[in-house]
DNA sequence: AACGAAGTCAACCGCTAATTT
DNA sequence: GAAATTAGCGGTTGACTTCGT
């Protein structure tokens, strides 16, 4: 995509920060600085790298575009299927979903969901042949995100588990089939609810 | 070819959680 | 323990592209 104007929308009183699209020069500066000093203290990174950006912006740029092993575009059918299933389970917990798709970022998945998958699901819902339309409402775990949800008024026995434990990525490389299988089994069981400690 | 509508996606914003002082 | 700072998240915006007429 072509770079956008870096407009600074406001304020002549405060130091004016660059906004808008990143230039390749900025990317280079940021990447170089992080390579040497590491990705921490983003405010400092922004200053020391000589970027007229806020730390937040630097962090986002690094995480979404500059960081190594980033995959861009071409979301495969497998990945799409996984996103759908994870979204059904987790709701709009994009970072958790992204954590299960190596090289994908929460921002990319969120965008992909909003522009592709949500419409796809809407379409499916409207096609009459499926008497039970796909349920896209997250299973109580999500939006509020507040700890143990007391679900179960539908009569299902409750089996709750800790979503953070379940999605503990630190011990797993990624996209391994074992986990996927485990997940698919859970997905078959509508009685499960999540306990979220976020 | 021209134009408007719709779609896409990079980036920003506001907020909360976690960490540091 | 309180206040300040930093990190991270999800929602939203808006510039650009593509599509349909």
C-alpha cells in the first residue's frame, strides 16, 4: 500500500509527533535500534532511534511489520478455519487467536475477521438450508473478560477450564496438530465454558 | 473514461493491566 | 501501599484500492 501522508493532526503547543504511514527510513532506524538494544522501553526506543514517533507507534510497527518471521497476507484455508473456531471459542480476543497462528499478528487477524470472515458468517446465516445457523456469539468467555463466568442456565453441566492455561503458548512452538486436535475435540463439546483470568 | 460505493488494512486512540519507582 | 510509567489490548478511523455502473 502506498504510504500515507504523515499528517500531524493537531497541536502546535506540544512537540509534534509524526503520524500516519511509516517510511522505509523510519523502519530502518527502528529495526536497527531494536537489533542492537532490544525491544523494550518503547518510549526510549523512539527517542534513541531518532524517530519522531511515540513509543506506542514504534511498538505497533515492530510487532506488526518489522519483527522477524512475520507472515503477511495469503491466509490459508487451514488458518482461516482455525481463526473461525478460535473466534467461536474466544470471541474478539485477537491476541490470543494470533498466538495460535505463527507469524500472524492480532491486527492482521482482526482486520481479516472484520473484512472477510464476519461477512462470510453473515452470509451463511442467511442461507436457509442450514437450519441451525452458525453460532458466532462467543461462548461467554469473552467481552467482559471477567474471570469465571457463571454459565449453565442452558442446562448443560459446566466444565470450566482456564483459558490462559489452555492457551499457554510458551511451551508450544505453534501450530502443532496435537493442540489442534485437542481443540477440535473441545469444539465438539458445547458444554465447555472458559475461565478467563485476564 | 468517470464517478461513487464498497472493501481493505495500516495506524491511531482510549482504556486497562502490569511493572517499576 | 500509592503513584507513575510502561506494555498490551481491542475498537475505530481514514487513506487508498477495487469494483460496479
